């Protein structure tokens, strides 16, 4: 937020801070709290949550904050480049999660690079790609592409489950990246 304050003034920085706070707060459940520790440092208290649930919340927070940015990138840069870079970032993020023994580093990966990569290789770029390629029967093309993504998730979930069972979650993360 310091950079935003320096570039656009304190009013803009305060507005960005309010918007980020509202988006994050909307994702938190009862009993969870967000606070600013100072400068650009924040803390989210999630009492009673396991690591897997906390990881999903971190991923959701990152996705909600980064979706507008990825949307702008998709509008300004070629889709192929965005998707290739996002795929590389996805692989590196998954490998980083598999190799990480630091909670802070894992949280960073779950809030910034992994959601950006998922948005850049998935829902945002896919809908833009279909909208640009199809003029006739665009709705049908969108429906089929979303069906394909859903089927992919349905098929990959048991495969990844077997992978985790066979080689452990760390190696499964590295392999799936």
C-alpha cells in the first residue's frame, strides 16, 4: 500500500485498503478476524481451523484479490503468453508447496502466485478465449468449455488422490505441478 500511496496519493491508498479489507472480510467465517500489523503487513486469525481449511481460505482470498488484475492482463496482453506464464507459475507454485517447510512461505504461495496461476490458466482466460474465437453459437462454446473444465476436475481428483496415497502429499504436489 506504500507504493500505491506514493504513486496515487493517500486517498487512493486508503480506498484500495478499504476494498481489500471488504473482499477479505467477505471470505472469512464467523470468529475469524483480520488486522493490520503495520505498513503492508496483515494477519488473519482463524481459530479452530485445520491447515487444509486455512489453505483454501488463503487461496480464495488470493483469487478474489487478483482476479481484477488478471482480467486486466488478459485484456492487454496476448492470451497465449498469459496462459504459458501462468502454467509455469502454477508448476513452480505446486513444487514450492511440496518442498516448503515454512508456513509463511506456503501461505505466500497460496495467496499470490498459485491463485494468479489458476486464474491465468483457467476460468478468466478460458472465457475470454472462447468469447474471442466464437461469434456464432458462443453460448454453446462457453458451456462446452466449462463442462470440459468441470469434467477435468472430476477426473483428476481421484487420480491425485491415488497419487497422494501412493507417494505422499509432498511428492504429489511436485508431480502435479
